[in-house]
């Protein structure tokens, strides 16, 4: 049995039954709660490795569940919701959700997002498992040397471009919102700086040799932010 325990906070029984089959077939332990209050109780009593959270719960909004969990705990949270507005995604991610999957969802995509989130969470916070390097396809990032190479050839990035790439790589598999990236790279929050971020990202993609519309390394969540691929 997989050592990972997943708490699913979801009120739709057919989705719960479907996810029970998905996760148990793939050797995850899975427990369920049908509303926010019970979900929070189960979270603090069962200490799961990951939470899958619906935003449209019968007793409270899912964003309030995120707030209550994040006030005391950094356990990864994957939002699974029918809400598709960019503002809902941005709010959930800015409050601390690690990822956002919209309904309807594919089995392969959900499992991939869960695997990526669990992998990423192992490298956050403790300082004991900090990555010295990051590899993705033919790209390698050496953090100590602040060097990025593709197919063995060093890519010449500006300091800002490197900081963006490093930030995304350190959180590979997680969507980082525009505001979060801007605050961590430039040190302030200014939504007007999204254009500056987009210009830097266009330069990064060009240096990486990516063609327009090709997202081999860094994925674009339109209107929300960016995600470093994590295969």
C-alpha cells in the first residue's frame, strides 16, 4: 500500500466514488469528508499527506477551508472545482492552494497533478531535502552556480530571468500566480508589473528555443500564472 494518505473533501457522492476507485487502484490511502467542518476535523485528526478540496461545499466555501488549514499547516492542497473563473483560481492559489484542477477532469491528469504536488512538497520547508539541481528533459539547473543549460549548452540568462526560472523550478509542478512571482522576484506586489513578467518570460522562452505556443519547460496558466513542468 502506498504510504501517502489523501483526504478528499467533496460533497458529490459520484465523484467521491470515482476518486475512491482511482486512488485505491493506484495504491493510495484515501479518506473522505462531505463538508468543510468534517473535512477540517478529519484533517487535524488524520494528518493526511495531501488534501483534494472542492470549493462548493454545502456548509462553507472551500477557500475558508484553505485559510483554516494554512493558518496552522503547509500540507499540500489540490483544489478540484467546477469554478472556472480566473479570479477563483487566483484567490485559491494566493491563499495557499498548491494546484487547481477544474471539473470535469481526466483521471491521468488528476493523478499526474497529485504526483507532482507530492513530489514538490518533499522539497519545501525542512531544509534537509533541498534540491542542489533540477533536471527536466534536456534542461538542467545548478542552483549553487546559478547556471541553466539545455542539451549541455549553457543558456545566458539575466539575473531577473534566472530568478524567475529558479523560482518556478523550486516549485515545479505547482502553479505560481503572477502576483506571487512578482512579489518574490521583484520584492513588491504590483499587478501592473504583469507585463514586465510576461516580457521576461517571452525572453526566457526564446532563449530556451521554444517556439510560440510550445510549452516544453514552463506552462502558461492563462490569466493565472506559470508552472514549471514536472514529469
